[in-house]
C-alpha cells in the first residue's frame, strides 16, 4: 500500500509527444506562423522569458499534480511561441502507478480468499456439505474438512434482568412475525377466494357453451387460451379461418369474446320498393346486450359471420345474373319484379338500423320481403350441406376443385320462384276474368280449377340420410309447375300448364292440353247430352309448347272464339232447317276460313263474328308489352227489314267489369238467334 501522507494517485491521459521543433527549419516555420510580423515581433525579453519557462517547467508540472482539484495558475498566459511542457509525467511514472494499483488489487483479492477459506473451514465442522462448496480445493487437500473448530472461552456475564429483557424481545419478535404471517395468509386467502370466484364464473360460462354443442379448443397460436368455433366448416376460406374467437377472462370473471371481425352485429335485409318508396322490408332481430349470456353472444357472432358470407355469395352470383335484371350498385343488390317494383338486398348493421325501426309500421309487402329474407339463408345452409356431402364421398379430386370455384345458387332459385308466382298470378287472373266473361255471355257452366303439385318432404331417390328440410329445399330447387283447368262447357275443357325452369333462361314455359268432356252432362233441362269428344280437338287443336304468357293467352282466346263460332254454326243450321221455303229461299250458312265467323251465302250475307281481345287500362286493345283483361266481342250483320235500306251492323261486348258489377247482358245465343232470324234490334 502507498504512504497515506503521499498525495493520492491521479490517473491522467496518456502523455502527448514532444512538440518542440526537431530542426531549425521547423523552428523558423513556427516563428513565421506565430504572427504577421514573424521574427520582427520577437524581442529579447520574450526570449529570456521562454528560457526561464523551459528551465522551471518541471517544477510547474509538479505543482499542478500536487493541486487537489488539478487547478492551474492562469495568471501569466503563455506568450507567442510558447509550448506546454509534458515532461513531468513520463511513461515510466504511469507504468509504476499501474503496477502499484494492480499489486494492491491482488493483495485485496488474496486477503478476501484467505478470509473465505478460513470461514469455510470453520463452518465445515458444523455443516460440511454447504461449507465445503466454498472451500478452495488446495486447502481441502492440505488440511481436510472439519479440522478447525471454535469455542467460547469465557461466557458473557448475564443477570436475571437481562435474561428477562432478552425473553421479552424474543417474544415481541415472535409476535411480530406471527402477525405478519397471519396478515400474509389472510391476504393470500382473500386473493385466492376472489380468484376462485372469478375462475368459477369463467368456467361456468365456458361449460355452458360447450354443453350446448359449440366446439371449444385451444387457440393455435395461444395454447394457454381457449377459443370457441362459431363458424361453419363448409364456408369459404376467408370466413372459415376467422371463425375462432378467443374466450378471455375479464376483470369481473365473465368471458370476453374477442371476435374482431364480428364486432358489429350484421344481417342481410330485403326491402321492397315501389316507385322509389319502401313498401315492405324484412324484420331485424334485437341487438344483444353487452352483458348477455355467452351463448347468446356466440350465437350472434355465428349469425353475423353467416350473413357476411351470405352477402359475399349474393354479390358473386349477382355478377352472373345481370341479364336477368339483377343490378349491383351502392352496396346493394336489386332485382326488378315489375316495371314499378324491385327487391333490394343489402347488408346492414343492427346498431345503425335500430333507430329506424321505431318509426316503421307494417307494410303491404312485408310478407314478400320476409319470405325472400328467409329463403336466402336456407339456400346457403343447403349449399354448405351439399359441400359436406360431396367432400365426404370418394371421387376424383379435380371434380371437387372445379366445383369449389362456382358461385352458389342463391338468387337464381328466388328469382325463379318469383317468376313462377308472377306467371301463376297472371295466368290465374286471365282465366278467372275469362270465366267471368263467359258466364256473363250465357255460359253459366264455365269454370276453372287451379291445380298445384303438393310439397313433398321426401325427395325421390333420396337416401336415408336426407332430412325433411333437405327434401323441402330440393323441391324448392326443382322446376315449379302449376295447372289451370278451364271448362267452357262440360264438353269443351282444356288445361294450361306452366313450368318455370331454373335453367339458364329463368322463364316460364307453357303448354296446353285438351281434357276429355264430362260424362253425360246436359246443356240444359231439354238440351242434348254432351258429346264424348272435345270440340276443340277438331276446330282448334293446341300446339305442344308456348314460350311466354302472351302466346298461350293468344291460343286460349282463339279457342274460345272458335268454340263460339262452332256453336253459332250449329245454331244457324238449326234455324235454317226450321224455316219453311223452297230451295231458292232456303238459307245456307258457312264458316269462315279462320273459324271465327259464320256467314250466310249470297245474296243474304247475314253473318256473325266472334273475337276475344285483351283490353288495357285505357279501354283499347292492349299492346304487345301490356297485359290486359279479356273482352268478348260479337260483330253481327243482317239484311234490312225494308227494301232500300242498307245492311245493319252491330257490335256486342262483354267485359269483366260489367260481369263483376252484375250488369245483365244478352247471351251470345240470343244474339246469334236474332242475327240468323233477321230480327230488328
């Protein structure tokens, strides 16, 4: 160790090299650069002062080292050309100081190790296992363990009062430790009780969800966290991969469902707009409360992601149905039901739509909107089930991949059903109005019957795994068919069949078929018995199919007109046979080429012609793009009763409005008798 009286060692930076000029040329260059005057600015006094500084440099340096704070006297600044002297602290001095410092550190380390060996050797007698770990191997080999002991040579002097004080202090410390332990145990018990209650509440919610059939498992990337799978295994990958929500425990012990994608409840909603005004829309469920049971929140998450996928699939399919009137614009998919009405489908947030429900009352088309809104989720579920069935059956993998990219048939069945209902309504209204007109014209036996196939819950050729719901949806996806049986008379009956296909055209094809007459039904109390063959089979047989509603109504109207003409021809022959006269005065009648008129031969020229037209709202014949109500017209012409007068033409009409209003009209048979007999009107 160093002498305490000596100044403390101060570690300074490495000394800088000698900066004195090495040659005369360097000295001259320094003098010239010292100032603008060069050698002229150097005086004899400055040279003497510089020599003195060089002589006293060592003493000045020692003075600086002795200063406690390392201060330097700055009273006399160096003159031009002066250089600081660093010869006082040499490399040898630094080396000596470093060796002394290392030597002192080594001495301290040796003393510490000796002390450790001494204490360890002393403790090996009491606890050789633990004390032997810190004993150096060298000392262990030299003296062994347990060879050093210690004993108390003189016991401390004690008295009764001191013993009592020590007992009191020991008892106090024990009480303090006991109280501290009790407080710690009570705190731990309270904390444990709180943790137990929170865990009990958490696991009760988890078990309630698991008992309801929801799949609960560990998260793939967080094995310590449980999650519930609320999506569908047959969904699109974008929705299937995000349908696992972590179930984290909140501060109050309830389960916090961390489902970021379904944070806002959403539903697909259907609205019916007529001329821009909403006349019907589907209902929306209530938004679940934040403190709702976990099962309700999981169910809401499932419904939300299901409707998100439904909206995604509707947009995919809608792009392929643009030619059928489907339009995608402004976050909605619309379909035109008729020129004034359209169905609008959009994805809405329940939280945003809730205020609008307060001011909305029942609309006239709420049932239609609700039916469409209910059909779309059922069709998507049916598509999921078909995917599962195809995936579970063996087959070529390329067939599965080719089918996976196709959009589901969701809008197409709905459009086909709406087209079927529209065709059924138009055809039924036409046949019903035509029946009213025929009854008003005197054919009281005219009637019609609507026949629809029953809804079957058993799919033909289905396996035992097919459920009733699948069979019902299979019926919904099958071609829709209806049949209208029109009876003009018991002898003249025909059937109009409409079939709506889900093919690429999405239209209703019509066909007609003649029905056999009823057995022996008389036309009247004294009339003849109905023949056993349908008259239309000979006068106007139908074709196989008709592409649209206008074509099939054209045939039905023509069939009614030709039936009436055939009845008029039979009546004319009956009247002509009852008139007495020779062959030249005897009347003779003939039917026109198109079969809708009956005329007398020359020179009488009396005639009657039948026509069934579709009349629009303006009272005129409906155009090609307008659907009107049927109207029966009879055009009659007969000769004048007096010579010199012209032929008398007249038109009789029978309309639906007059028939429903109860306005009495003359029968067609009466009109024909008057024309054929030449009676005056």
